[in-house]
């Protein structure tokens, strides 16, 4: 199979994965309008093409939270990544480290903090949800620090689970879900052997202490629904800022007032994100929300963005709209599902190549030069 874009990885992932897993990563909330707008709004951002500029010395490196990295991207936290390839979080973390970019481990990963940290030659970021059990959250933060995690990504846009209709239809949830998943897995023998059999255990490593070592997807879905905390407020984040000594990023911000509140509590960064369209359908795409947030708090903290990014060109667009770095979610999971760790490496190489082309044709040589000046008038 020839891979020349993220679309190719997506198609390969769709062929390889059981439906319940493909739909889980591919789908969004409700009618999936925001999911679609994340992609289309970003694709509609027009750039100024410039010519006869000396673009022979392009440098794609940047510094985020005091650490220099090769590209202005990171692999976003994605739950159940270890179900898309054998010990998938470890494979993705190794690929990210080799490329010189951060990997962010989800709270609900298959491989736990210790395993992923041991697999990666570079510090990882760790993502934490808002949970009712504050003692468990503190325990997770302690384990993250002990495992060498450098940065905490605190996700705040899931006080309740989103309405994801595809999951009920696919077998991720709903009636007879376990039987339906088993039948689907039997129809994908390559995945079933490599991941389903050789990739065990499939417990959620970070939450195994509360779920039990033999927990399954039903336990995961039930625990998640029961433990999200809709009562949390900005004041409740004070103890996290006091407890966690490294950089703190608030993920899931779409409104400038919320971005200001994040700066007020001492956060080091925010991720402009609608959870990839998986929470509240009908909200702004990240591309539409980003400029106002960057203008409001860009001088107080580091603004990152995700949702809808499918190429290196999209990364450049997000940077031009005001982000200092971009998180890749679906894009890297498609590649991981298609080809494992080598697929993630190939994707990151592709992102770099596409960024170099976009930078050359907009007349810039460094990440710092990518700003609103490279946008066409209609996009400003």
C-alpha cells in the first residue's frame, strides 16, 4: 500500500480494525457536525503564497515549556491506543521520542505509566481527567511524577461523557456489545492475532488499581460514566497546581474567558480543543475558536491546539492562527493502526515534509515567523 496522506492511513486502519475500534476513534458526538467542521474550517484557511524568498535554511524546531523539540507538534492523549496496535502506547511513544516530539499518555491507556516510560527514551506528558475520586487523582499524579512524566495535561471538557451514537451501533457499547465485538474481531484475523492475542493484557493499566486486573471494556465504560465530576470548578484546580510541580496544560478550552481563567490559576498552557468533536456537537471548530483565545492569553501562557489536523499544512495553518504547538490525535492513531510504530514514524516524517513545503511557499524559514502575516486577507 502506498501512503501519501493521512487519508491513506485512515483507509488502511478501517480495513484492519474491527468496526467497534475504528468507529470509536473515527466518530464524534451527536450528528458529528463539529467533527466535520474541525476539518473543513481548517482546510478553508487560505495562506499567502510568496515567491523569490530565500527559504533554503528552514528550521522546524521550537521550544515548548522549556524543552526544545524537532517539530511544533505532540502526539495527543487518546484513550485505548493500546487496542489499535500491540502495546500501542509504547510503540507510539518510541516513535515520538525518535522524532524528537512529545507523546502524551491518556489516563485510560492500555499500557500504564511505568511501561510507557520504560519504552520511551524521552520524558512523556501525562493526561488526567476530572474525576470524583480526588485521592485517586493524587495517586495518579504521584505515579506520573515517579515515572518521569514532565508535563501534565488536565482535560476539562468531559464533565459528562458525550453522546457518541456510533459506539452504540458498533458494539463499543449497547446491547450484546461483548458478543458483537467478538464477532467483529474474528473477521479481522490480522488484528485479532497481533493485538487481540499477542497484545494482552488489555486492562487499562493506569486505572487497574480501582477497576481490577481482569477488567474489560464494560468495566471501563461504566467506571468512566460514574467517575466524571460535573461539579468541579476553577477553584478545585488550585490543589492540582499546588500538587503538580511541572508544567500544567489545561485541555479543552474554546472560550477566551475560560482561557483567561486558566491563566489566572497559574496554568502554563491551554489546548484549544473541542475533544475532536466528540463531546458537544455544534460548538466552534478549533480553527474558528483559536484566534480569539491566542489574542486574549497568548502573552500569558502557551497556546496549543488540536482537532481537525490531518497534515503538515494544517499544522502551519494552526500556527498562523495563533497556536505555538499542535497536538495530533486521530492522525497518529490511524497510522498506528495501519502500520504500528513505523506508521507513526512515517506520519511524522510526512508532517515534516508537508510543513517544509508550506513554509517554503509562504516565504518563512522558522516556526517563529509563522503568524497571521502569512494568512490571506480573507482568512485574517
